[in-house]
C-alpha cells in the first residue's frame, strides 16, 4: 500500500474500534481510554501535523499528560523523521504488528456459528475468560460496545457453553475483524476458522468487499489461519513509548 492507502485504511480502522475519548492535532488522531490497549491509547500520526514535528510531539505529550497517561505513538508505514524524533526523546518501538488485508472470499456461515449485531453474553463471557487483566478487559469491552453498525458479533457454543468468539465492523467497502478469542481448552479444533468464515459472510452481506485485521507479528498460528482466507500483510507498525 502507498502512503495514501495506508492513511485511508488506518482511519477506517480507528473508527471501527473507538476509544473512550478521541481528539485530533490536525490530521493526527489522539485516542485515550484507561491506558491498556495500544490502539485505544495512542496517537495515530497520519499525514503532516499542523506544527513543526518537535512541537507536534510536545503537544501530544502534553495532551496525554493532562489525562495522566503516558504518551504513545502508533506510526504506520515508514515515517523516518518521526521515528528519529521519538528515538531522540527516549521512545522505543515495541509490539510489532501486521495490518493484513484481503478481498472477502465467497464463504458461507458455518451452521454452528451464531451471529448478532450486539455484544451478547456469550461474547462477553468468552472474552473475559481469555483476559488475565480485569481492567484491560473492561477497557476493551467498552470499545466493543461502541462499535458502530453495521457490525457482526459471532460465537460458537458447545453443550450450551460459549467457547469461541469474534467481531467485525463494516464501513463502506471495508470490514474490520477484531476480538478473536477461543477458550484455552478448545483451541486447534477449527473454531477460529469457522468464526472468521461467519464474519466474512456477515460482512459481505452488509456490503463489504474487502477485509482487514491487525495481528501481532510473532503470532504465527493466527497469521496462518488468516492467510487461508486470503489475507496478506499490507503494512506493519509498532507502538512507540518510553517504558
């Protein structure tokens, strides 16, 4: 993807999973929540800031300091000038992440997958059951409830108990996939594959033709699953902070 395509997709991805508080510095996006999720608590530096670069970084740091949060940046694609400025201030990159994209394939919703347009008890039960940090989980659940329509939440139950989930948000041609979780005792049984298939089918029914998702670069099993649906790496990013 070129710089314009990256910026377009990043803005769609930002709107798909909204932070509790959102502001801007020119074209840069400022997100804040409770301080756990990177995407919900980072500056997305998209486009040229309205100030000289060093002053723009100062303004971002002041905005987060006013909220008692550490400043974090999420540059997507190569931004050497910004990365040099952050490095000089003691920031370091962490959590390398891939943005993957695909044309939505023609797939049917597997019968064992239930879908809804609201965050239901099944989704919440599985998500909370796979999170070790209750505060982090609560922040992310808040974002799920803020996802705009059209949206799809998928779940699989076994013997009446939910064991796997995933979500999708549609904006125009694009559908974002997020919240993929499977309880520990049920992994490697094709449940995540069926969840993705159901999300793709639901997104296509809502008018989307393309899909995207974010996955941490070391997560080889998840990447292999997504590649089976045609996803390929579009670009990468890391989170920059001073921790």
